[in-house]
């Protein structure tokens, strides 16, 4: 592969890196607080839009098998040519996903940042770098690259969480996030080192070849390695025994960052989990499916039950997002080997992620709007929202419906595919627990609705949410409806993105 | 090589366990960070030992270890900045005293 | 070294090669650890006093022995017979460990210093990187000393020491990087071998960066803020006396010699000179003499600087590192890399010219931009003072 | 050959005492500053391991980055937050014995696995001569590993920028703040 080819294949990553660097550089030139600083947001947004264009542009290059991305200079490195990433449909899906996350988060963050954040250029740059790390981890096919990109994403997230340095809760959330996250990644690294020792390679496909080859009696070793890797990824996704950091980090972080955290690292974690388990460890399917099924049940239930007691909407959404991760996990647990069926579990997982992206980011955009105006994200800040800003109230209503999974919303499509896969695989228990949990969740989502429609507000004057937020909320709402009413292209996208993984399995 | 591979792995496992104990038992965030560094080092010893005994002709393990050290530096810088920032606010870095938020 | 081992094996047949090697290296490390410090400290303190005295128009030491050459021994005896005080509240173990670590850190550098043709403790592949790495130990020693003394001046001194050492380590590494790029190796012997032209002639800017930054690394005037008497008594070793202070003192002079020796090796061609070479005893001896002379010359420049310039302020000190030396070093790395990759440069003569041009151009551009920036900020400050919008 | 083996084993034992002893002291020491110093001891032991394992460059990197940068950063942070180290401060939380139990079980499981596994050890010929030159490592970093190499540079930039933003002291001492986070 020549350098030019390689650069073309890496265009999405390059675009994002360049945008972030330009933002950092211009921020250095433009004085803090000067008028031209508002262009930083525009530059970041334009970069994200270009990212979509570039991704679509290189889509045809992948071919059916996906392209390994490996770099070697003029000299021949012989057998040492190590593919680090892959440009396959799954990676492309997550590139698109990242671009959407970035656009929505950036749109929603404009006013919030202007009021509360000191170092704006660095803030936007960190968010863009976080997006870069998401794309890298979704594309990585080498343990080194996976560890590196996940750490990249984590470190960016820690820093963003603690970005409000004057705010106790922000720094406190960051400390907890850091302490738990760093421990988890150290454990995961140890697991990776065991996998490397067992197989002598870092390449995911190579690991599978060695393990399936049966030449080496190292099977015992894989179990501790598997558990350690699951611990690390479980932290990133905030699955239940490893979720303690999530509520604090989510509540403390600046709200746009919370929106990013609730979608970004989760999606990256799921991407890595899928790739790692399906590419490297398919031979141990029975083992990890059993573990993950248990985790899924506990995660859904605990997330939902604890959410019942929350009075802060940010924290409530944090627990809700833990529960949502549990639903998504069903998709991975219930993956069906026969690829021709309408739901392979995996495509359900991707659909759910996509639905969750629009729904959750939309909901957080509304929270940001309310917080910008009322100064807090407590439940009573939402009181009488219907009278004060009907647009926000109605869209929020839509997002909450989608979170519950009531048609005609995106959340319904996601749940349909995920639970459908579970029923198809005869995992009735999982589906039942999932549905019961969805019913429980109605209660706390209803608490928000009740405040919005029937709550008595102290201040009843209408307020304006500002153009950025209006666009973000509007786009998210339209997409939530689109995914339900015009679902076919989305389903096709998700199915095609996982076809390779499902086939390799 | 006079020392069989499992010896190295045992030492690394012991170091990992010690680090994990430090992480779980320390109250001070910087103390936790010290434990994390021990765990990372245990993983590194594993990587280098595996490189030496299993794939001595390729560079894989050594390069991974170099990357781990670099990442650890970035992590420590970010983590300590966060801890110092929290200390400025609260005058404590004891993890269980950071309890503004509950449940 | 290898020649010596061969000689031992042939002269004393019962010695196996491994044993001979062992003996030679043990002897060499013993010399480095015990003999060299004494000679270096005594010789260079005497030299420093004389040089400073001359600069300040004094005579300097003149009582102990002819021309006062035994002054160093007199000082040593005084220091060793002084009472050894440990503060009551001090953290004893750490307090006692710090001076030893400081000395060890300085001595460890000597292990990779090629003091004469073929004479080197360990010719590591990553030799020069090892030097940078070992430098970190002296930071640890300063932190330990400052913290364990339970003295606010000591603590402040330690803060300053670490801030300064870290800040100036980066320009040093950049200057070293330039040399490594030109020499194509990090091995000390290879760097010496590559200097058909001493690098100071083709990389003058890198040499200046290295020299200035090493003066700061070893904490000498005008960068001696770690122990600025008028501000923080004596910095991190405020509470030390007697033998333990002597260790810091030895460490400081060993460090001085080591830094100058590294500068000699990297930029002045190390032991190279007419008739010096590893083949004969005379060549080795000549190489050693050249090395010592060049190193002493570097040290003399450092003393000259000390005698001439005044101490600078701590924030200026850090600004100077981060805002001048580091950018200069980075730009230099880039221009030198470009100059090395220019397609026309095949012959070595042209190569040296290109490097020199790259250096000079970099320095001129940097000076120009600094002067423009300085003028702008000065006029801004003036305008502010004058109250003009 | 026998002597060489004996030397190796002797070195291994000494280094193990340093690494594990230092490590134990790191997690049990009451004084955090001492714990950080013991961390340096433990890291130095690991550095010795790398030398024994013929990974000399890695040993230098360990000394340069781990001991030279990370440990100093930690020591510095401990000094900046030293208000916490009043004598008698309990450094252990109440669940320490549960932690000890869990950790001990983990250790036992790991050790049993390590000894039960039959490792795919390379053939003796390959084992004898790993001799990897630094130039080879460097070429690998800008060759097959160029992509992660570029990524880690971005990561370090992010960590640096973020750390300065978070830890920078407000007021009229920008220079000092830079130095604090200048690692």
C-alpha cells in the first residue's frame, strides 16, 4: 500500500485531526473572549460535516471484505507488516456515527460554552479529538491500537468531565471517572498481555487463527484474559458491576460533555466489544454469551430501579443510559448465526445505537436549553415547560417516548430488533426482563413529562432556546421520527455494516 | 535463558495483585494512581517476557510496552491535573470524602 | 579497554578472558566512583576560585600550599570534621538518602562517557539517551532533599529545582536530537567517530542551546535559583551540613564535569585530536589529555559566565526555556532534518556547509522574530504606562 | 554457562525483591511520599528485568519516562497537595480486608493459570539471539507502527493541553503554572 493510498483511506481521521488542530491554533491567535472566537464553533462544525462527506466518498473503496490499513515505508518489513485498523463497513458506520455525535453535541453546546466555559478553543478541540478516538477504536483490529485508542478516548473524557474547574461536582466526577477508568484499563491491558502471550500476535484475526488452530493448549489462559478484557470494556460502556463512575461523572460534567459521554464512549466500547469477541474469540462464544447475558439482565434492572429515585434530570438520564446499555447488550448476546434472517442481533445493536444517538442527544439538548435558562437541571426546573417553550416540551416528550420504546419512534425500532433477536434465539427470559424493564422505566420518564405538562412553574415567562439548540433538537426529533416511519434505509445500513462480522462468525 | 517463563509471569502476577490491592484499599486518589502504575508495570513485564520467550524475532511485545509507557505518561499527566484541580476546590483528594453526589 | 583486556590475558595466562574483563571493569568503576570525584572536586574548585578571583580582580586562594593549590584539601577536612546535623522533624531515611542519590546520579553519567579512545564504561546503543534518563535521578534527589528537610526554604528550593530541571531538559534533548540526527547514532563512540569536523563548527546553535541549558541543568549562575542565597537561603540543601553537604557538593562538581564532558563528546569531537587513537598506549593517553583539555575549556566558559552574568528571575528563567530555547530547538531540528535530506548533498563537504547554513539561518530568523516580538510588547507596555489607547 | 545462569538467577532474585518489596511498600506505606519513593524502587526493579530480558532500550525508556517523568510528576503532585499528609491520617479504607481477599484470590487464579498453561515458546535457536538493534525499533515505530505512533502523539497533545487547562493556576503567575504541567 503506497502512502497516497493510505492517506486516502485515513482521510476521515485526517480531516478530524486537522480540524482540531486548526481550532487549537486559531484559538491561540484570537484573544480569549474576542468576537472572532465564535467562529471556532463554526470551524468545528464544518470539519464534522466534511467528515461525513469524506466518509461517504471513501465508502465505495472498501469492497466486500473490507480493507486492512497497514503502513510500511519503502523498506520491506517482511512478516512484520502489521495491519492496525480496518476500513470495513463497521468502521465506516462508526465514522458516520461519530460525525453525527459531533455535529449534534457541537450544535447543542454553543450557548452553554459561551456562558460557562473558560477555554473554548481547547474545549472544542478536545471534543473533536474525542470523536477521533471513537473512530479509531471502532476501526482498530490490533490489540495495541485498541488499547491506545480506548485510552485516548478515556483520557479525553476525563479531561472534559473535569472541565468546569470552578465547579466542585465537575472536578469530583472527573476524579472518580479517572480513578475507576484508569484501573479498568490497566486490568484490560493485563488481559491483552495474556492474549498476546497465548497467541504471540496482537492481530485480532491472527489471535483467532491461533486459538482455533488448536495447536496450542492455552485455552485455560483465555478465561482470565476474557474476564479482564470484559472488565475494561464494561467500564467504558458502564455495564453494571462497573458502572459506579457513570452517575457522578455524568452529573458533574458540563452538560454537552455529558451528552457526548453518554453516547460516544458507549458506542466505541460496543464497537470494540463486537470486533474483539467476534473476530478474536469466536471459539469461546458459549462462555462470553453466558457472562454477557447475566450482565445484561443486571444492568437493565439496576439502572432502571435506581433511576426511579432521581431528582436531577442529568443523573436520571445517566441511570437511564446505563439501562439502555443493558438493552443493547441483548443484541450482542442474541446474535444469530444465520445471516439471512431479518435480525442478526448485531444489526439490532447498531440500530439501537443509532436510535439512542438521536434520542439521547436530543434529550440532552433539551436539558441544556433548560439549564441555560434556569441554571439547574433539577426536575422542577422543567416545571411548566409546555407553557414556557412548547417546542422543547413536545420534542422532549418525543425523546422520552423513544427512550421508553413506544412507536412511532426510533427507540421502538431498536427495541423491536433487539428483543426480536432474543426471541428468535429462544432467549425468552432476556426478552421478558427487557420488556418488564421498559415498563418500569415508564415511571421515571413520566415524572419528567408530568413536570413539563402539569408542573407549576414559579417563573412562567416563555424563553428562547437559541438557534444552535433549536437546530440540534429539531434534527434529532426529525431523525427519531424518520427512523420509525421510514426505517428501511436505516435497517439496510445497519445490516450491511455488520454483514462482514456476522459472516466471519 | 536460565529463568523459565512462568517465573516472570508469576512475578508479574504478584505485582499486578499488589497494585490492585493498592487501588482497592487506598483512600487517597494519588495513592490509587500509584497502584495503577504498578498494575501497568505488571502488564509490561508480561509483555516483555512474552516477547522474549514467544516471539523474540518480531518486535511486537517491545513496541507494545513502549506504547504503554507513553500512554501511562499521558494518563498520569491528565489524572494528576484532575486531582490537583479537585484539591484546589475541596482541599481533599480522599476518594470517599468526595461525596457531594450520592446515588 | 579491549586492548587492556587483551594485554592482561596475554601477560597473565591463567586469567580467562571473562575474568580479565571483570577485573578491568571493576577497576574502572572503582576509579570512577572513588578516585575521579576527589580529583575533580579538588581540581575544579581550585580552578573556579582562581578564575572567579581573576574576574573579580582578586588573588583567590593563596595560603594553603604554593599558590594555594591545597585549598581544596583544607576545605575537605573542614567539611568532614563539621558536626553532622539532622533536623529533629526531618524524615530521617529520606534525608540521609538524598545526598547519596545526588552523587550517584552524577557518577552514573560517567559510565557512558568516552574519556579516551576505547575507554568507556558501557558503550550502550542508547548511550546518549541513558545520559538524559539518568539526569532524572538528580531531580528525584532534589525533591527528596527538599521534602524531607521540613523547611520551607528547602521545599521552595525543591519546587524551583524541579521546575527548572524539567524545563531545561527539553532543550537539551532537542540539541542532542540534532547531534543524533547528524551522527546517525545514539551510541557515544559512534557520535565521536562521526565528528570528522567537530559538530560545534557545523551546529553552533545546537551547541549554544546545549551549553546554556546544561548550565541551567546543573544550577549554576546565572541560573542558580535553586540555591539563591538572598531568596531561599540555600535551596533544597539548606538543612544539610558536614558530610551530607559534602556529598551534594561532590555531586555538583561531578555533574559539572559530566555535563562538560558530554558537551565535549557531542560537539567538540570528544577525545579526537592529532595522533590520538585506540591503537597505541600513547594514542590513548593523548586522547585522554585532549578530552580533559576540551572539557576544562567548556568548564572554564561556564565559570566565565558565572563570573560575568547576574542571576535572573524565576519567571524569566522558565520563560526563557519554554518560549525561546524550546521553539528554537524545535525549529532547528526541522531545518537540520531538511538540510540532511537535501538531494544535492552527497559529499560530506557540502553536507557540513548545508548544516552550518541551516543553523545560522535558524538562529537569525529566531533572533529577528524575538526582537520584533519584544519591540511590540515593549511598545505596548510603554503605551499602557503612558495611558494612550 | 553455569556461572552465567547463576548470575542471571541471582540478579532475578535481587530484582524481584526490589520490585515486589517496593510494590508492597507502595501499597502499605502510611506516608504517601515514601510510597512514591518506593514506587521508584519498584520501577527500577522492573527496569532491571528489562535488561535481563535483553530489552535494553526499553530499560532506558523506563528510566527516562517512568522514573524521570511520571514519578517526578507524582512526587510533585504529592508535595502540592501535602496538606493531606498530616501524620496519623488513615490511608486505608474500611474495605481493605475485602480487597486483600479479592486480590489474593485473583493472584492464586493467575498463578495457577500461568503454571498450568503450556506456552508456545519459540525454538531454542530463536531464543538465543533476539538482539534487536535500536535502529530496528526506530524503523518499526515509523514503519509498521506508524499509525499508532501518530495517534499517541495526538494523545500526548490532548493530555498536555487538557492538563494545562485544568491545573493552571489563575492569577499573575502564568510561568509557574506552565512549569507545573510542563511534563
